[in-house]
């Protein structure tokens, strides 16, 4: 049964973030030729994964102590994500990577306004929530909406040179509880929240993924941009809207530079890797 207080969601790509620390001590014991062999084997597997019809993978050189390497995989389903994980585990390079954390989610589009509109339209037609006719009509409308926003559910990875990833929750405390706020108020706060993001159109691309039931936080947020300062500006401004100031809880932030799989040997040699080629 479709609860009018629960906003519907539309889902797209399945997403896996993998974070690793490179075992530099072990790599230093290898000759340059052996390091290149490790990198070439890994690049032969990872390069075809960077751009394919059924999803993409991007490599990120992480900054700071939380890790050295992050892989972000966008795929059609969890089976395909499992194949990505196994492909990396089979590489000899995996002996020199120590996992630090990971994150599993699915690209999600929240439908606050559309949920309310569909409920109103169906009620105007005399359909009663909980009845088979209502549920069928509601599902048909959501299927139409899914086709309409398909490009947002299955986006190509943006060309942004830098990536910022963080998980977050909506607060469920004794005083402030997002899930107990009336639907209309939540919808209004999300509209305000979204308007801030629109001010940064063209400078940053945001991909939201839902992880309730999949991981320790409720959502994952990926930001892509050509210069990292925009991440600070956007997130700082959003902290002042009501949805964030009263109800948002943030997990650890990961920031890094994207690079091409073919440049992996440079990273393993301790040199800055080259960015991936931009799409035409």
C-alpha cells in the first residue's frame, strides 16, 4: 500500500564505493619492472570498466589519511557490482591494497512533490488508497515518471576532475525526528534544499544514492567538479537551510582527484596520475 506520508523513490544504477590504502612498504620492495607489470595487469582489467554501456567505473586518488585509492562503480544491479569486486580481488595488485571501507547504495530520486500530486489526482478520480484500483493506477504513474527521468537515474559519470563523497542521515533523535515531521513540511524543506543546489548548476554535479537497508547510513552523496573549492561553498551554504541545520547528520568525507586506469603505473611509482579523457 502506498502511504501518502511516505515519498516514493525511483531507483537507477547500483553503486559501490571501494576505498583502499596502498601498501607502500610492500611496493617499495618491488623492482620498477614488477610495479609496472602489476599496474599493466590492473589497467587491462580496469580500463574497459571506465566507460561501458552497462555502467562505469572511475578511479580516484584520495587525499588525506582515510585512504589512497577509491573506486566508484555504477552498474545495473548488485550482481554486476559483485563481479566488479571479484575482478579487482583477482588482480595481483589486490595483494598491495588494504581495504579501509566501502559503501553500497542505489542511485535514488526522491519524489516528494510527485507523490503528493499523484495522491491528489487519484483521489479526485474517486480512487481510494489501499484499493487495488488505486494501487495499480499509482504504480502506472510512477512507471511513467521513471521513464521521464531515466537519464537522472542512470547518469553517465560527469567529467568533473575532483570527487567528493560522503554518507548522511536524516536525524531521528528525541527532539528532532525527520520521519515524524508532516509530509507537507518535509516537502517544503526539500524544495528549499534543492534550490540551493540549482544555484551551483554548471559548476558541480550531484549524484544521490539511497542506502537504507544496504549500508550504515541512509544516503550517499557524490559531487563532481573541476575545482574542489565549490564543494566547500555548496556544502557550507546548504548547512544553513532548515533541512540540513535541523535534520542532517553527516558521515566521513572523502575527497580526491580522478585519474585514468592507464595512469595507474604513475600512481604506484609515486607520481601524480593523469586525469581521464573528457567526453566529446
